[in-house]
C-alpha cells in the first residue's frame, strides 16, 4: 500500500461559545461584579466532551435508550454528506444549523470511492479531510453516528464502492477473498481516523454502523467479519446496522452470526413520488419503527426527511411531498407508537452531486433531496417544523428517554384516536392525538377523558398530529395537562420560561398545579384564568394568536413566564443548547453564552429587525458588537439588529470560445492511448469517470453495410460517433435494466451508416461515450454493480474486418493528475485533459469571441471570469442559472476548475446550479468554463449569476 500523506489539523481545544465569550468580554471590557450567569436549563442533552479536556466517557444501552456516563440520552439527528459539500469551511455552517434546529446528533456516511482513486491509494486531505470533519462535529457540540460502509448506497456512484473494485475478483458485499482484502484495506484507513474520535476517548462518535441496508444476498460471516475487524482496530462504542425497509424482512441482524448491538430500521413511508406530492399519503406503510431486539433501544436509523427526484418533478415538489404536514403526522406518530429514542432523518442537508458523484439511474447534479436545508444552505418551512419537534425532544429528553406504552386518555370522537407513553419514574405522560383514518383531511374536535376526573377539549385538522403533555415537571413547575404542544422550557433570571404553541385560531387550554392561588398577569394577548382549589389547578383558556405572555408568581412555586403562540410564532424562537438562552427574531442562533452580566450571541440576520433575549443578564452583544437594549414587561431584553448589505452579482460577460474534439479527425495521433486489446470496458483500463474517447481502425472490405455499436453510460448518458472525421450521429447509452438481476444484453444499441469506402481503405472510427456514473449494489449482486461502462460491442455488418481500438479517459486514469479535486471531477474530453476547465488561461486552443450556436458533432468550450467583492461578515449563496434545457446539446460547467454540474437535454429539470462557497474567491477573480457537447445544431444559452441567500452572519 502507498497511501497518500494525510494532512492533519490542529484540534480546536475549546468550545466555540467559550471562545466567543472570552473574545467579546475582552472587546467590551466587561468586569467582574456583574449579575451572576443564570443556571442551565433542566433536561439538557448529555454534552459531548470537548477536545481540550478529552474526557473519556462510558457508553452503554438498555431497551429504552443509549446511556452515556450513566445518563439517558435521546438521539435526534440527520444525515450529512461531507462529500456532497466540497468546502470544509461550510461544513461548520451546516452542522451549526443542525444543532440550531435542536438536533444533538449527525449521521455521517464515509465514501470509500471518494477517498480511493486506485487500489492502495487513500487521500484524506483537503475536501476529504474527515479527521477535520470529526473535529468540527466535536467543536459544534454534536454526537456522531459514523457509517463507513464499506457500502453506503446514498444514491452515489457505485453506492460508495470505488470503481476500481469492479475489476477485483469476488462478489462485493460478501466474504469472498478478493473483496475481503479490498474492504479491509479501506476500513483500516478509515477506522484509524474514527477510533480516536469516539466518545470513549473524549470525541463525538457515539455509534458505529456496519454495512448499509444489507437485506438481500446476505452473508452472515461477512457481517461478523466487519464487526470483528472494527473491534480489533479499537471500535468500542455500540455497533449498529440500518435494515431496509420493513421489520418483516430478514435477516434483522438482531441475533445469530453477524448480529449487531443495536439494529435499526430505515423507513420512507411517503415514497419518492414527488410528482404526486398533492395526493400521496403514506403509500409505503405506517412509518412506525419496530423493535428488533428485546434488550436494545428502538432505532429509527434512516427516517424519511425528503426524497430523491426519480421523475424529474424538481426538489421543491419533493419538499412538498415530505413537508410539515407529513412531518407532524408521521414523526409524532412514530415517536409515541414506537417508543424509539434514537432518530436519524435522511437527509437534513442533501448537497450537490458535483463532478460524477451521482448514481445516474436515480439522481442528477442536485442532491437537494427536498431536505429541511436547501442545497444552497437556506432554511425552509421544514426546518421550522424540525425545530419545533426537536426542541421539544431536547427539552423533554430526561423523561422521554425512558417510557413505556400506557393507557391513553379516551377520545369521545371516533374520528380522533390517541396513544400514550408514560415515564415509569416520573409519571409524565405523552399522548399522541391524530386522526384514526391517516389520510383524513377533516377538521374534528373531541374531549379527552384522562380517567381521573380530568378532561381536555382538543381539536385537530386533517393530516396533523399532536403530542400532548400531562403530569409533566419542568424547572420548579408541574404541568397537569395542556392542549397546546410544548416547544421548549428554560430558566432565565430566576424564573422558569415555557413556550407552548398551537395552530392559528385554535382554542387552547393549559392547566398547571399550584399549592395555593398564584398571582397571574396577562402581559400580552388574552387568556381567561381560573383556579380550582380542588386539584390545585390553575387553568388558562386562550386562542392561539400571535404570542400571548402570561406571568405567574407565588402559589408555592418559582415565578413562571408562559409564552403561548402559534406554530409560526413559536418557530421564530431559538434556544441555545448549552446556555439555555431563549432568543426571538434572528434568522439563526448559532450559539450563546452569558458572561459577566452580558448575553453573548453568535447569530445570523436576513433583514434588519428586533431581537429579543430571555435572560437575567442586563446587556447584549451579538457577533461581538454591543446591542442597545431595553427591559420589557416580560423581563426580556429587546434590541435591534442590522440586516445584511445587498449583494448584486456581477454580469457574466466577455465570453470566449474554442472548439475541440480533434480526436474525431482521422489524422489525430492516438499512439499514446491505451490499446483496448482485451476488452472495451473502460474500468478495465483504469478510466472510471466522465467522458471516454475510443478510436478504432479497420481495413474496409467494401462489404460493410454499416456500423453497429453498443455502449453503457448509465441513465441520461449518450454516445456520439464519427468515421473519418464525418459525424454519423448519436445514440442513447444503455442503463441498468429493471430486471432482477439486471440484463446486460444490448443495453444501448445504435446503428450508423458509414461513408462510402473502397476495399483496402483504412477507416478511422471515433466514439465519444459519456460515463454518467456507476450502478449501486443495493441488492449485493455483482451483475448490477459490475455492469461495465463505455463501449461493450462493435460490429461491421456484412464484413469480417476487425476493428483495432484504443481508449482514452481522464488524464492519468487512476494516477490522478489533479489530486486536489479528486477522481470524480474530470472526464476525458480534450479540454479537460489539457486544463481548459482550470482557472489559469489555457495553453492551447483558438479562443475567440463566443458564438451563440454550436454544430452537431462538436465540442465547444466557453470561458469567462468575474470578480466578486462580497461584504465581509456575510454569507452570500450564489448559483449559476440557465434557461430552458436545450434539446440539442448538453453542458458541463466548471467554476475555478471544479465541476459543479451537468445540464441540458435529457439530464434533468435543474436550472440553478449551486456554487459551494469554499470554491469561490469572495474577494477576487473567479473563472467559469463550460464544455458544450452538441448532438445536433443548437443555440447555446449562457448562464447568469444569481443570489440564492444573503445573511449577516456570526
């Protein structure tokens, strides 16, 4: 083995919030003697040890939950693919947005093929620095579920398996000797990085997932070997597996050879029918995660958080398919009916299939996934719903992490059903309210009978669900019951604060227990207040409108500020996980702290407006700047924050163009190309990604009636053919067949007419084949995974003449010429091989003022540059925008040498192509290069630069 040298990063040794607090304190000249920092809120998640202490933790589990250092932990997280965001500086941004949503965990696939362009070569530098990634996870304060495969699926090329593995003997995803030697090589490399980051060594890694959705053509010895290797290499956190997709499927890996510690289930109840987003409702099951192992917690390992766009509906349709209504009904139903305490949603942020990362049969350039955070790193209404639910889970984790199924309050309306769980130690009850008919859209009311003389009026509109609390203690308070849902609670300035919410216009009732009549003051909004000495019940009746504020004092309990809002007003709030600070009005709260009487926030704003902080501190600083504030009647601090400065993107002008494809000419020198004397398959010659050129020579007999070819490209791919420099046309490339196992016969046949030839004349055939990516191996079947790419057959009907072929792909093949951008960035176009996509001026080519039209059978490059001067302290998301996809050509786009997308005929509906922030020079010159591959005569519409988001940021 000759692994590349790993570039190590100095580990951050302090929590980000602490660094911010110290810096702000120094900047503001804060002095001691100010009010003491407020106490932390109850029911906080178990904190991740920071790298400065590197405190070792113990990890165990029982049937209820994971247990860290003897404390129960409820995991709430989502998937993140570092390989789909080639910008390490923005990894932190996405992960901080996860945490701000209320998540305490991130799930991480590790992509074998992304790190290994060649057998024995492993690259963990630059955009592949996963050691740095785990440092960032730790510093942000999240747990990590690591998933190194070896197979990951993820709709990525080869399912994450390296393309060179296609030439290795032995069935992939089995204990065959050839595959075993290969995967041991990979796991040795990746485990060497993962092991020091385990919570047992003071890092964030709390679970280790082996394999992925391994349910067909399984090999129990292989599953056992994966775990034995992990343990031998130092993995000592619990081992998990994500079974797809029904509990009835076998094996579960819950018992016998290959069994894991905590088996989990993947569930996608809304399907991937984004084109039917208005009508689909749970076609793939009820979405309830089943228990697979009696002595392990219930694990929703991959619960649907979006969808791939199989039918080119666009990802906004996928976001609608899996929008807030679906999230309310299915997520809350699963929480209560399953008793799960480990949740991971797929995806939280999808990212981009830049270069040739896509598995072409399922996805195109964008992997937005309809997730809560868009491909451009912008927040959506799904993010708001996740924030409401995840903050509740974080606030209630101390009681939700251990519950048993229990009798639910009875509904007097059969249209509404209930289910409940109770914490056996505290008696806290969590009641699910939903329609008995899942797809019902009616608006229904009922009265719930708790069986002890207590009743509660409730209302539920269709395709919704609520989790209602009763006998729930927080701070110094006791919530008897409520028809409003809890978002969060905290302690601030010597009082408890609770935020409850309900649907706009719905009546709400909240009952609190007090030993004597407390003082009640409605500060904002309206509420009817009554107190019954029998039962010590303080009852508040109200309508959910904007935000009602109620201050309650006395009654034998600490003061309480009760905030009663709508879904929309509750979503305006943020809570910092560590300090408990409750904030309203920012576009994002990254973290907060209280130091020396000052509340310190690191936050984003999308526009100028008010900021409100519920705290006992007397001063406020945001992003290091003092903010003038006043104390409100609610005891909060109220101030104003500026928004971002407007950004007007520069116009893309001054385009220059140059033609290429000399490979199609008969006199082109291909003597240095590799001879395809054994097979035409591209992978056999070390060319795994992107465009492939073939040149073949034969001596004509005069009996040739044409040329018949077959090529496999993957979905959306084409191939083009020339003879003696004359363009013969194009054909659709073959794709993975729908049969199981897939059939490779005649996957992409094309028949072409040859120019007239005389006997004895040498004819040169040139073929340009697009390799759109490699099939996954979801069913662990080599017929699918090892399906070749490139030409697979060439015939001369009517003639016995042999064609001698040479092949050329990416420059250097497996020996990468561009190690920074890696194996998925480039193909074998002439311009790619000669650096026309790179920022520096090309050393070859006849570059002239661009022309609007291209001729069929040509490859034309367009280049221009633009300067950015983005304001400092802002996060501006930019994209390249194209018009209607053309019918006659397809286009590769490069920004500063990075392949950010493929666009055009038959590729997909995408028109906006994200430019990851780390690839751009915010204050300097940037280069755009486009390679236009023309099938037919067509007009080229050049892109514009657009702003997809703009925030003043911390």
